[in-house]
């Protein structure tokens, strides 16, 4: 049993190992891995890459010019490395190009912008994949920090140009966004809220005026709207406070103790939001989400917990559940644009803390895991609307199934709080700038009653008749 807070915060790293192991049991790519490992020449590094046995996190740091990205990358690399993670930093692809002879005058050549975009994407993908391979080969908990990501290129193209660009490359925005990265940190340019600190003296590649920096920051921010773990870090604090926010959120994501945390505050919405009433300048994304709860794959065929499973629960958590999620990006007219897949395992410790371990999975893994779904629960389906409002990430969840909660609508808002200053339920409405185009009823309380009536885990449960 977890007897103190330190034990609780040590759990996520250990549980990441358990989740990685669970993903390789029964059906998820097991045949492929087994046949590959059967070769007598397989090295330890190759085994580590194939089995993906160690926890691995891939984060993007992006933002407008002079947002503090370079300093944040250095801070995170040092912080995580000192706490037992293997950390590598992927350099920005365009900076490599610009630092090795490429000149802005090249853009005068017809077709050069598209050529550069293709080159940058090819470089970025190759760098990320190569660095990830090396980190995984080590077989230790790893974090890959990316200096910008593949969606940043869309900030320099019109939506029509971007759609044509990725169509020609036979890839979707969903694959480039949530399909590759566990979380995205957007560090807002100093030109927005900290103007007197805006400078380009430390970056020879950048030439933007403060006004151009603000415009580019908005475009870059919009490029990542739709990622379920998009964190916008603004300039409402001093620069050290800005860095501490990044470190605090990262700590929570990888399972390290932190004095601050990112929480999701939920509000009940009256009726169905009218997208036509959204501000014309608001960039939003639509998704269809399928959420499937699983049986515990580490129980016996009869459903009774094994001795090992019981021992794990007594060692650190009181309850646990897992679900897989299929997330399909839609155009504004409802046309599917691409799909990403994920696995989430939630552990509830004896002290009441909820610990989530998330992992990006493949379509094959999703389909295999679907076969182990909990038949005592409904498959939950939702339409989601994602957007950024006043530097805060909003996700509207409109339930479609089960039918008895059809059209139930809840908006999720990400908020960062200090553990010693505020509890989740004490976040005041004035701390969240709720959009006036959402008809908010009330804030949902993180307690038994609201969790039972409005939590997806409870909503999924079939009644005694099996309905």
C-alpha cells in the first residue's frame, strides 16, 4: 500500500513499464516481435527497439520568436536528466538549413517555398525517427524533446496550400500532430505581453518585427489546435515563472513530483453549441472520438485477479482501468481527414490520486485491443470541438452514445494550479475566461455525484439488464 505522497508520485514511472508490458501481451504486435526476436543475431539494442519495453515520451516545444523555447529545452534536458531519464533534443530542421548556406533570396525561385517545406519535413521526420530509435535502443525511460514539430510548417502556408501539400505527401494533419507527439508546449512570443524583452539578438535566423512576431505566434498556435495535450504558456508571469510552468507540466506528464499541476476543469453546457455563433476568426477543429474500455489483460480467463495483479494493487493503487481511443479529425463539413489512436491507463492510489499513463498506439494495436473490450460497458462516442480562447485550451465533448446521454455536452478547460495554493474544486470561475458563445450551466465538481452522472467511465457502464 502507498503510505506517503512520495510513493504515489513514484508510481507513474513504474506503471509506464507495466503499460508497455501489457501492450505486448496477447495480441498487440506480439507475433511480429516474437519472430523478430527469434533471430539469433538480435542484439540488446535491437531487442529494446522492437519490444518498446521502457517508457518513452515525445514532446514538442514551439511558439513565436523570442518565446524562450531554447532556454526551456535546455532547462528540461537538465531537469529530466538529473532525475533518471535519458534525454535527447531534436534540433529545428529549418535552422539547420539556414545555418548551412540557405539564404532567404532562394525563395525568389518559382516553387522554392514548397521545395523548402518538403525538405524541412523530410529532415524533421528523419531526425525525430533517428533520435527516437537511439533512445529506445538504450532501454531506459526516455524523453525526446523536439525543437518545433511537423505541424509548424502549416503556419507559413494558407489552409488550402497546407491541405494540398500534405495530400501530395499522402499524410494527414492528425498523423503529424497527435499521431506523433505526446504533448505540445507553445511558448508565447515575448512580443505578446512582455514586449520590452523582445529581442532577436540571440537568433541570427530570425528577422521578425514585434508585430510580425505576434502574427506568427497566432498562426503557430493555431497549427497545433486539436492536439489533446496542447499547453499554451503565456507571459502573465516573469520568465522564470514561464519556465517553471513548462517544467511543472512536464513533470506531471512523465510522472515526477511537482509543486504545480495541470488540471482539467469541466463545465456543463446547456444544449448543443451552435458553431455558426462562433467568432469568424476563431480557428477550431472537429473530431469524432470512440472510447473503448478494456478488461484487465492481467487477470485470469475467469476474470479473477491473479496473485501478481493483486500484489501490484496492494503495492500502490486501489483501482485501475484502461481504455483505447480512436480520434478522427473531421473537416468542417464532416469529411474524415485522418485518425490517431491512443491507450490510456488510469490508476487510483490509496490516497485518492488519479494517475494517467498515455501511449500512442497503431491501428493494428487498436484493433487487437478492441477484442478485449469490457462487454459490461458501452463504447462511448463523442463529437469534440477543440479551440484556443484567451490563451487557454478548450475541448467541447458532445456525447452521441450511449443513447441515454445523447447530446450531453461538457467543455473541458486546462488550468495550471499550485498544489499548495488551490485545489481543483476551488478554481474560481474568474480564473477561467469562458467564451460567451458557449451557454454554460455550471462547473462540475470533482466528486462522487458529478463523476457518477457526467464522467465517461460511469456513463459507459451498462445497467443490470445489459442496456
